[in-house]
C-alpha cells in the first residue's frame, strides 16, 4: 500500500510539473503529447544561457501593437508615390493583395507563436522547421533592415517638425528623438508596450477621423471645398490605373513598407504575460487593421486626391507635404486640420522608430544566443533588456546626423535599399515555416485539434502566402530591372533589389560555415515538443470544444 501511495505521489508531482492534468486530456494523443513535452522554461537554450526576457506585455499591449503598431509614414506618406505611379485602382488592388497575403502570414505566425512563445519568434521557427541557413539569412536581413530604417525615421520625424518651425536645426530634433528612444528603453519591454499603446491609439483615432472626413468631402459636404460632389470623378479622369502593368507592380514595394512591422506581434510573444489568450486576439485584429486603416482609408484617398496632382511628386517618408492624407485636407480648404494631421504623421514616425529598436534588438539577441552572432549581443540584464543590442541599434540611429552631408540623399537611398525586400523574404519564410511545421507535427502523430490556436486558413493559407510573396518579389525584380519611365540601370536595380543578393550571400555563407548542405530539415528530424509554454495543452482542450463555425468567425473578431 505504501509503495502504491508513493507511485501516486510521483504521478501527482509529474502532473504538477507539466502543468497539465492527464485526466482532463481525454484524447490519447493529447496524453502522449503531454508526456513528451519539454517546456520552454525547462531547457530552452536561450533561457538557460542568460537572464530571460521579461514577460510583461499584457493583452491590451499586444492588441494595440497588432492594430496600430506599424501604421506610419509608409501609409501616410509613401502611399502618395504609389498613387502617382499606379493610380487609385492599382493602390487599392495592390494593398488588398498584399493585405490578404499578410493576413495569411499572421494567421500562420499566430499558430506558431501561441504554441511556441520562444525568444526570437519567427527567426526561431525558420531555423527549427525549415533550415538554419535560411533562418540565419532572413534573421540578419530583418535585423539589418530595422537597423538601417531607424536613422531614416529619425530624420523624417525631424523634418516633419519643420512644418511648424523651420528655424530650428534638424539635428536638434534628431537628438531630442534619440533621447526619447533611450528613455523608453530604460523601462524595458513594458516601456515599449506602453508607448506603442498610447501612440497607436492616437493613430487609430486619426485614421477613423480621416475616413469620416473623407466621406464627407467626397459627398460635397465641406463648404470650403469648391469641387462640390466628387464621387468617383478621379477614377475616370485621370483614371483608375496609371502606367499599365508596370505601374501596378510598383505598388507592391510601397505596400510592403506600409505593412512592415505587423509581424512584431509574433516577436513579442516571448515577452507576453499570457500568449495563449493575448496572441489570438492580437492576430485577429490584423484583419480589421488591413480592412479599415489601410484599404478603406486608401480607397477614400483615391476618391478625393487626383493621381496626377503635381503635389504628389516627391512623396517619401521624409516629405510630409506630399502626403496624400495632408493634401486631401488641404484641397478641402479646411484650415488648421493639415497641421493636426502632420502631427499625427510625426507621432507615427516616432512609433515606427520605437518599433525599429524593439525589432532589431530582439532579433539580434536571439541570433547571438543561438551562436549565429557575436556573443556579447546575447546578454540580457536582470530587467529583461538586451542591453548591447539596444546600444548597437541606437548607435545606428546616430547615422541620422549624416542628413547634414551634401550626399545625404544618396546615402539614405542606399541604407534603405538594404531593407527593401526584407519584409517579403520574412513573410515568405514564415509561411514556409508553418507549412513545414504542420508536416512535422502530423509526422510525429499529433493532430491539428491539439494546437492551442489554429490558423484560420490552415496550411492552404500558408501556401497562398508563399505564392503571393513569390509573385511580389518577382514583380519587384521586374520593376527594378525595367524601371518606370526609364531604361535598365544597375544603380536603380540595386537600390530596389539589394536585399536579395545580401540574403543569398548570408544563406550561402552560413551553409559553408556550418557545412550543413541540406535544403530542408526532414519532418522526422523536427523536434515539435520543445519550447511549449505551460498551459498550452489545457488551452487546446478548451478551444477544441468550440464549434467549427465559431472557430472560423474567431479569425476576424
């Protein structure tokens, strides 16, 4: 009897250690999975080598990062260039295509991040389920992309201030914004979350306000606008599509920059307090952000701003005067409101700069912790801050001061070319990781019902995501090789496509260094039971009882 009691005690202890009561898991395969799991706080190599990242992001932070975190100059300013070269029809169609591709990508990332909320996020999934060399290449390309975008964003934010005060030197504002970013980093991930929560709220309110304002303008409801009722006038003259197929293809890169940063929700999973609940909610918010703040707002812009407007010339991240949103307000003759929206653009650019610091520092730290970067970058202090990674990012931010140089435009163009295709390569790899993960998951005898969160479009959504990413990369290659309104030019080509040879060089370089010549990790070689956070299986059993129609509905609400 004593021996039997000891066995019961051991079983109880094992149940407590794994955080799952086997009696609650009626599925035999779920019980098998519960017995094989190695939780992320037990042997995850990143967690064993240094102080772990702080898990302080709450549900409200995650949802706001998902809804408004990456809304910035790419939407408010960069869309003006796309409107000029492609027309309102191309902008609308291009953003819908890239938006749907990103929706598939975020559903795939949500499934992986809820099950494996580990440090490094999507980089870790690529390394683990596809190929370490691809993970190394895409991870460093993504980190470099954020590193080089930060000085550009700081300069852009400083130039927006000149809308009101052109008597103060730009370098003064660059210093002010750099100090602000340093102060945010002092408070760690919670500082990032709170700042993004506040700034995203402002951006969301501004977008909703603009949509309402744009509808009123289009219907002729603004007395100061002598154009009267506009309707779809500009879709007929100058036309919905400009510069044919090539004009349509130019929209893809603009859309990538505008949507870039959406995937940060997956990167933040390792620092979420309750990823099982906050991540699915955040993933579902992506649909509404794409549908409302991108597609609907750009549709309104296309109705009330003509694509042949000379004011759209020079629309870029640093020229808010060419923002189609500001121009829409200006053309309506509403005094004071353009200044308000310029303030929104300034806030948006600062928000993206804050995301630059977060995205690059967490990616570099994860790469270093897995032996794919300098060892000093893996250090995390007791407050969960990857200190040296943050220092490196902020030092790159100091490149903003080169804006005072005579050749600053050329320098910034080449800096941004390093990140031109980073998002497409990353989104392609995330979808590919999800496909490979599902094959490995099934190979080891598990089912999709055992997943705490399932991608709304399943594995087929990831296949669609891979296809659309490939099409977008090919379209970018086409417009880089044969630029709009010009002949083939090597300089223009590499300005738009430099990220591709860099990724290839990084990929081949790690292949040679590691001497790992396999193209893919086989399903039989995948470890699908390591890195799961406690409570995932119980959450899976709860979600598994939800009717299928409700699961489909939960993809969007």
